[in-house]
């Protein structure tokens, strides 16, 4: 891993993921998490301040970036929040089947190399009736914007840690065996349309 990936990229991601519009989405979603909670792609820990500690019995944060995990650990310490950190990718969740009540997934599916494999693994660790809470950017419904996403994605993912602009978030969730319980999709304000079409909602394991 080079200097850019270790030192520069985590700070760029930290700034981008702390945008006001993105923060509002986190504030809508994350307080719903309860029980044993697994956050996949915790990154630098922007969700931490939005958790309701009275609802959580155990919080596990997973991310492949050691630099981002260190930033998240500092944020957790400042909040007095106990978090178990796992420096692994989304396809390698080392938890027992049916052991998690809630999976939290925010602005993560865009970068996972094999999102279907990761989602299948998330589904496996969720208990029957468990919920996946998601806020993700992805493929826009406007054909002109979608074509631009397709053109930009090859260079975009090189610059931004594998981030894809054009992934079909609802399709990925359904393809991994989740049932969409609720979904709200719209362009985020003050974000470029090619990177700002946002999906927020819940999916369940049946």
C-alpha cells in the first residue's frame, strides 16, 4: 500500500464523508441500530456520534483500512463509546451465523470489490428478522447522469479507493437475498449529480 493510500486517501474520504448532506443521512439512519450491531466499512468513524448507546449491546466496526480504523478509534474514545475493531474487508466478516441484530452500511458498497459476496456474508451473520440499515450513493435514474457515471467510474475508482459511481444499490441488495423494507432515493443537495444520487433505507432477512 503506497503513501497516497495510507496517508492521503483516508483524509480525503474523511472530508467527503463528513459533508453536511451526508451527515444528515447518517443522523436519520444510524440511531435505528440496536442489539448486536456490525458496521461494515466504518471508515474514520463518522457514524459513531449518531448511535444511541442505550439501544446497543455490542458494537463491532469493520474496515480494511488501518489508517481509517485508527481515526475511528480516536473518535470512539472521545465519545466514550466501546467499539470492537476488525481490520478486514467486507467479504471476510469473522462472525458466527445469525449472531447480529443490525448491520449498518453507509457509503461502503461503492468500494467493496465484490459487493454481492459481502452482502451475502452480511445476510449470513444477521439473525432471522435482522435488519440492514443502508445509506449509499449509486446509479442515478436519469440516463444522461448514468452514462456520465459509467464514463467517470474507471478513473474515479483509481483516485478514490475503488469507489464506483454506477452501482445498482437496490439490485445488489435484492440479489443477495434481502427484502427491501423501506427505501428513499434522491439526489443529495450541493453534491454533483454523478456522485450524489443517494439510497437510504432498511432491508430485512426473512
